[in-house]
């Protein structure tokens, strides 16, 4: 057994110990022991992923573990990227969860036993090497995550509603995957991944197209892509914050993994329109997601929509890679895929840190509403600093870690304009514009979150009485902040692994990215980016400006005087910008897209047509896709159910008649089909 196999075996062992500790240990020892074992599980997954990125491969067949089909596992460099990401997030979240889950329902036996099982599935799904193994692990991941999403259902009714949405959407995705992959296995003559690769070329174009569309929709649903994203802004805010970090930084990535593995590896590429669809879905999701984040006031809902935006950017890279591969430019395809994978890694680091910081705020104040927060920088300085580190990565500005991957993605798209084809000349500029728009809006989103939530004055007694988080929570966030810093300053260290991952996905094994910084080399174009030098230059400039400002201020005589306030008195928190008012200009600009709803309720004084007792103004920005797409469907199903009650007359004779009519109808249909 090589390094990968040994690390995965250790991960399974730590998961079993953590689940047993969560189930059987007393309350005082349950959380720390289960958390430590979960962190060790993450470290083992990280080690397996790093070994795979280094060039190690591993496979195993366990015929007796799963009835009929058995379990088939195989790990290559592409699997290693997602295993390493999941392992790193689980490691940090395991440490963080020791402090976060110290009270209420999160320390229960069920939650502590299920969490390591969910973490293990995040590591094992990329290792599946057959359809049955993949679907079994995928469903286990869905069930364990659902149990964790509804962990706090006794405290808030919104948790039950979010769990229902998540359960329905994730199992609709599972049905699509089941149909698509079963069709693939039947057409290829086998369900193992080697058999699928060998038999894909012999399938008809209709079958290949149907398999990609069906399974791709299932994977896109898990990634939170529009319009299949409805579960994401509901489940992520209502789940415990460390579970939200796992879902948003690790679980959604597996939707991207599925599209890459299926489309580029197992199906061998496919026509251009496949990848136009992927790229368009990613671009629309990126812009729509960040627009919804811009008007959100719930901190965790804001971060959930930001996940949809960043996964959309990843799929833009994946779609571009497929387009370039279909056009025959494999080095450029490898560059686009490397950019997508690098952004997956970067997003996992800063998004896990953002959700953990939001959990720290929730732990200290009990609030998620930015309009009620404020003043947290002075009361929670470490959390505020860590949130700022993650926000810098999310806005894709140097020296944040998100800057390098978005720069690489833009390089791939702009150099792709040389690829012949009218569609390419139209699609790629639109994709570049979508990335630029989402980056600009992301800056506004996180300025709002950081400025209103941490730097403004406190707007509630809970915010005014906030306190810093326990050491274990700060330690977990510190690990994620170190990962953000390492990815920001030395992204080139991942270049060899990204090249191997591209080769494992079926693309060229040339080295489009390399170097100690981050360098790209194509047939006619080369470029380089040195994040460490950029960070050093920014540090020197900030030190120079700070020193100059202090020097000038010392020469001037300071006097203290009360500012003229027009007789209105000192400013109060009610006079400061809220998250709602900060986003109002953006809401006006994108009014046609967001379709906000406003209502004014005027209550006059009794027996008076002129005097007003109360005026109440209510404004909300609903998810327009959910409002226009899902609500009519749900209302129709509800009306259908109400109408169907008339069939339940209580008569046994009527029920027998229903069964007889159904049987006759089925026989007629079968006779016609024959």
C-alpha cells in the first residue's frame, strides 16, 4: 500500500473513532475528542491529496463491501486536488468545531457522530472509480449533510424549511445523476471508469449528449448553479457555521469535479456546445450570485450567494477548457483548467474562513443581520482581522489569494480569442465582461460586510456586548488564514500538481503554468506574475504612506474641539449607513434584474381622513428566479394535491376501480410500445 492508500485508510480509521466518540463519550469529552479525530481525518485526507498531486496513483477493489457491484476506488492527480482541498478544510473545521459546538444542539450525540461521516465522504467521493461506488458515496454525502443542516431545527422553524428545500433539490440532482450515469454504463457496456472510457467512443452522439446534459444538471445543482441554486442560500445560512464551511468550501466543489471527470475524462471531450453551456451557466451564476449577495443583509446568506458566484467563475474556466480542447488547442485548454482548479483551491480557503468568521460573530452575538451588527472590530479584533484577510481574497485584489487565480483565468480567456470560430469570438469577451462585473460587485459586497458589520457603530445590545471567540475557534480560523496567505504569496507551488491534474483529465501534459511565482507559457504568448513581489511592494508603499502621515501630523499642532453638528447633537448609530442603505444604489442600477418589492402601509387616525397614526414601509429583494420559477411550480403542486383529495372518497370499491384503470392503461401503453 502506497502513501495514498495508507492515508485514506487512516482517514477511515479516524472517522470511525470520531463517530464512536461522538456517539458514546460523555458530554465533557465528546466534543474535544470527536473534533480532534475529525481534524486528524482531515489531515489524512490532505496527505492523500498532496501525494496524488505529487504523482502517486492508487487503486483498490473491494468486491464484498457493496452488494452486486462491489466498491472500486482509484486516485489520480485530478482526484488529489479535490481530496486535498476537502482534507485541508476538514482539518481546520475540526479544530474550529471544538469551540463552536460547545453548547446547545451541536454537542448532541447525533451531530458529533454524523459530522465525521460527512467529512469522510467529502474525501472519498473523488476516489470513486465506478458508477455504483460514486452514487453510493454521493448519496451518503447528501444524507449526512442533510442531517447536519437540520441540526438546529428545534430552535428555528426556518431550519426545517431549509432542510426540506435541500432534501428535495439534492435528491432531484441524484435522480438526474442516476439516470445519466446508468445510461452511460449501459451504453458503454460496464460501470467501472475504465470501462466507461473505453466504451464512450462507441456510443451514439444522442446518447453521449443526453448523458452529459442529465449528469451535468445533477452536478450543476450540487455546485449551486443558477437556476438550480435555490437550496444554497437557504441551507448554508441555517446550517451550523462549521458545517456551512464544509458545504461551501468542499462539498460544492464536487459538482465541479463531476463535470470535469465526466465531460473531459470519461466522455473524452465532446462538442463545443457542451462547453458553451457550461461557460454560460457559470457566467450567469457568477453575475446573478454576486448581485444577490450585494443586496443581502444576512451575513451567511451573503456568503452563500458569494459561493454561487465563485463556483460560477470556476465553471467559466472549465467551459473554456472544454471549448479550447474541442478546437484542438490543448495547451490553452490545460491553462484554462489549471486556472479553474486554482480558483477552486483559493475559494475553498477564503470561503471556509469567511463562514468560520461569520460563525464566530454568530457565536458572540447570536445575530446574522448586518443591519443589527457593528462595532465588532474593537470587541472581536482577531475575528475582524481574519475576516478582512478572507474578504481580500474574495474581492480578487492583490495581495489576496483570489487575485492570482482570476488573473490566470482572464489570461486564458483573452489568449483564447486567437482560437478560430465566430462563437468563440462572441462568447469569450462576454465571459471576460462577466468576470470583470462580478469582481467589481464583489468589492462592494465585502466592503459592505466588513464596513457595516465590523467598523460601524453597534446597532444592538448584542453587538455592543460581543466578545472574542474561544482559542480553538481562533486556531481553526488561523489555519485557514495561513492557507490564504500561502496561496496568495506562493501559488506557483501548486503548478506541477495542476499540470498533472490536467493530464489526468485527458488534456495535454505540457506545462502551461510554472515558476516560483506564477508563469504561463503558450505557443506564442508568455507572461508572469510574482505575487510575493506585489505583496512586498504594497507593504513598502503602505509603510511609506503611514510614516509620511505620522511625520506630517507631528509637525502640526493639534487642538481638540467639538465639531459643528448643525444643532443636531452627536451622531447616533441610526444615522450611519446600514447594509440595506449601502446596497440601495446598486439595487437601483440593477432594478430590472433584482425586481425589488416595496410596500407602504398607512394607518390613519380613527375617524380622520387627514391625520396619520403610523406609516410602515417594507422593502425586500426576493430571489427572482425562485419567485418566478419555483413558486408557480410549488403552488401548482399544492393546488393539485388539494384537488386530488376529492379522489379519496373512503370507498374501497373506488380504490379498486382506480387500480384496475391504472393496470389497463399500463397494458395498453406496453402493447403500443411493442
